[in-house]
């Protein structure tokens, strides 16, 4: 049986912005996993919302050229499902297959006869794609590139050691470095460093490469710990931006030559 191969075209939107859902224009390519094998008579492109296989909508009938690039828009989604997209909504696209002998194999079904069943062993096979409604990251929502603005300190588990916690001011200057990088001043008051935070806009995760935040010597702790460094821990749930709320959060480990002080959270809000 011919197997559809769907992929997102990067010239369109990769996700639906919860901030501007009516601006969505997605593009995707409809091809065949085995392009040189027997072709189907046609593929009918269908779509479901939030994985509800009882409400299958037709997106494009009679696709017979492979590969073909198709478009899906916010207006089409509203027409098909009766409402604009909201945060958390997802739309999964597949293809009903009609073979040369006239048999139809559906992309989605509440029975166990989907055409994409049991293909996990086929490397790289993507018979369906999904467009999700997320808070899309846009750095300029946080501030103009090159500018510095005060962000509210929502949470600071590193306490007073960074000059932000107990007894500290309620804001922290954050610099908008470029489209994917923030910078903040960090460390003991007499030895502040510029710490760079990198955003991955594909999943809204934040990464802090290991960087020195200052010298925590005898003047700070009464013991000569020397230079301390921070690095984000491997946890995308804790290290992220939330563009709908304009927050920025990192979970980081503080280390010195003698060992680790443990993990801490810093959350800032524009």
C-alpha cells in the first residue's frame, strides 16, 4: 500500500501563535514515503482538532501529484471547526489513501484501520503532521533589540547571594542582545558579570552555557571559594520563556572548584 509522507514547509508558520491566531499561514508538503513504488489513485487530505477522530474534516481532495505543497490558513481552520484557535489547540493533518483497486484507507479512524498503524519501524516516516497553538516567542515583545529594561523578579532561589534576593530591589536590568539572546548582570556586588541566556524559539526553551558569575571569596562567604559559575540544568520545563506572560525562567546549578552549591530558579517578568 502506498504510504503518504507529510512534512512542514519552513516557508510557512511552524506553529499557530496564541497571541495572533488569525495570522496563521502554514504550508506543508504531501509526498510518498516510497516515491518510486506504486502510486495511489489519489490522496484526500484531512484534518482533526485536538486528536478528536470522531470529527474529521476535509482539507483538500484529489491530490495526485507528488510532492505537492499545500497551504492551511487561520480562516480555513475557523471555517472547518467553527472557532479561532486558542492556546493548547492542535490540528493534525493526514491523508486518506485510495489505491488502484478502489480501496480507501483512512488517515484517522476510531477503529483499528488507520493507514498509519504499525509504521513505527519505518525510519523517517511521517504520515501525519501537527500544527499546535502555542505562545510564539518574539524577542521584540520583551523589548527592542539593544535596549535594557527593568524586569520584575518573580522568584530568586539564589537568595541574597546574587544581590537580587532577600532585601534586594524588585527589578533586574535585562538587555535584549539580539533575536534569541538576553543578558543580565549577575554575581556579588563587587564582581558583577554579564550572563547570556539563549532562547530556542522552536520550543521556547532557554539555555545558559557555563559562565563565571563572580568571585565568591572570603569577602563574601568568609571562605575562599574562588570564581563561581552557573549553567542551566537539563530541564526544558524549568528553563523557558512564556511569551503570553512575558516571563523568563531558568533553573541553574552554581559550582565552584570545590563542588556544587545545588540548583536554583530565577524567574523574571517583563
